């Protein structure tokens, strides 16, 4: 039996609505809520030792910023003593692939994300996290407007 609902957060209003929808569903189904902020990053971005060292420092700064600006306020807002069990985490990687991996690790019933308003051209050229999740995920994906 699944034990959690994974929600992808990016700081947008849409992802905050996704967090609320995920929290409501987690309460109804007595599941844990896993709030995940994925900082886009490719391990192939830098090649020299000096650049890799700087990248490591930059990654740490990005994790702190993601916690402070995106994740921690939502975790605090949805955490109620004696209520919903909420876990927050920040990872680096491809957003959809990383959310799918987290869903596997946390035995998720489904993944919930917000539909971020992108231009039609940008979505056609680069795709979107919800579209990629639908292609990659082995569990249902709920996209919240």
C-alpha cells in the first residue's frame, strides 16, 4: 500500500495550490505529504576541477535558498501539531526525473504538481514538468491549475 503523496514545489502560486490539494488528499487518505523542491541542475555543466568546486558551493547556496524561499514556508503552513505528517526536501536534478525518483523512494500513491503558466511556444520547444511527469511516472500525476 502506498504511504505518501509527493508534491513538486517551485514557488509559484500554482505549486502552492498543488501543495494544498496534496495536503487535503493526504489527510483524507491518511498518507504522509512529501513536499519536494527540485533545483534544475545537470552534472555535465562544468568540466574543470575549479569549476566543479565552485559548483559545489553554488549547489549548497541554491539548496539554502530553495528551503528559505520555497519549501520551508509551505512546510510550516501545512504542518499542524498532531495532524498531517509533512516532510520537505530539496534535490538537484531534472525536475520530472527527480520527482519520479522521490515518488519511488517514498512509496507515493501519486505526484501532484502545479500547472505553471508558460507561453505556448516555450512549452512546445522545451516541454513542461507536468508533461514530462506524465510520460515518466509509474504513478498517477495530478496537475493543479
